[in-house]
C-alpha cells in the first residue's frame, strides 16, 4: 500500500498526490536532483542525463501507444501534447551538434554499460507493456513524469537555459516546452495549469471507483519516484561539489563518489557562492588543527624564553 493509510473512495488524483508526498520529497532532496535543478551539472553530464531520460520516455511512450485503447489510459492519451522522447532527441542533437546522436561516443558509452538504475527503470516500463504485465499501471509512471515536467520542470528549464547559455528560441530546452495542441503556440503558465487539471480529471475518469486499482497505482507511483531517484544516483559529481559518502539509493544501488577537483580559476566569477562554500568547508575541517599547531608553537616559544 501507499506511504499513509488512505480512504480509497477518494479520486485517484487525490490519492496519488497524498500517497507519494514522501517519495516526491525524497527525490527532491537527492544530490543529483539538486545539481540538475540548479544547472550545476557539467554539460557532458547533462547530455548524458538527457540520454537516460530518452530511453525512459521511449519505453514509456511505446507502452502508452501500444495500450492507447486501454480504458484506464485512454482518457489521458494525447501524444501530440505530452510526448517527450522526440523533444529530448532534439535537445541532445542540438547540444552535440548532430541530429544523429545515437552513434556519439557519449551514447555509445552509455549503451555499452547501462547504469543499473536505468536498466531497472526501462525494464519495469517494458514489462508493464507486455501481455503478462499490468498495462494500466503505466498511468502511474506517466503521472510522475508528465506532471513533474509540467510543474517543477518549468523551473529547471529556466536554470538550464541560463547555465548552458541556450538561445531564447527554445533550442536545448525543448523537452520542457509543451503545446496545448498541434499547431498551437507554446503553452504558458495558464495553459500548463489547464493541462494538469485535464490530466488529473482524465486519470479520475479512467480509474473510476476501482479501489484495488487505486491502491496499485499509488504503490506503482511510489516505485516510479524511487526509480527516478535511482537515475540521480548515477550522475557524476560536479567539479565544485563534495560528497563525504557514497551516493546511495534505497533499492540497493550504490555509486561511489567521483574524485573532487578544485574549481578552475576562470570559473570563479560564475560560481562565487560555491567557492565560498568550499572555503568554509576547508576551515571547518582543518581549523582546529591550525589552532592546535599555533598553541603548540606559543608553548615552545615560552619554553625557549625561560
């Protein structure tokens, strides 16, 4: 069951919001999520993250396409509005300077050794789309991803565009851009709000009063958040970040921290708050030793004066 005892007579949209609150918070507090939200990932690593998302969305959207007539999924099936895999491909191609990025060394390296959290995520989505799976549970994964993209994703978009100096025409951040329909202009805040309301109403209509399905969807959405948290554990530590312990994930994934290198001098102007934080960390770690050495020197000096 979900994280808290729920009244499953409530609409599934309400149950999902309440039942996944803790899992949502855990993802937000993951170091990798913070690096992404603040635009601190190295450009190379951000591109690698987009590639992982492309594999996730490709599996999810293939499943939604395959089961578009499922009565639970049909009310929220609007690929012309929600589909993200194509937008991700455009962003990756723009960053790398080639639309055919599948053969790029970054992607080749990713394919050669898929991180375990990515493998677990994609395999779960593919299983749900099989005849033996429960395709209705794809709704939970779509809810976690699409509603997140329509909400917090818009804040990330602004940070990303600024950090990587993407142009204002949308190149590099098309993953975060939605359109209310084919041929429609880019959706603004009010249209985003309407899309989220439409999606929640569609979920409620599709699930109806099936309390067993509601409970299963809450559990699956919690798993979806954990799988997303797992992706963040695979991100390499930015140059200026420090981690005192392995970046662990409660599904059993452990990724050792990347060795920390000092921020290059030319970058100091762009991240003074980070450099200041490093100095504070240094002092807190070695301050007592310095004070101790100073006191020892004073004692020795007095001894010599006697």
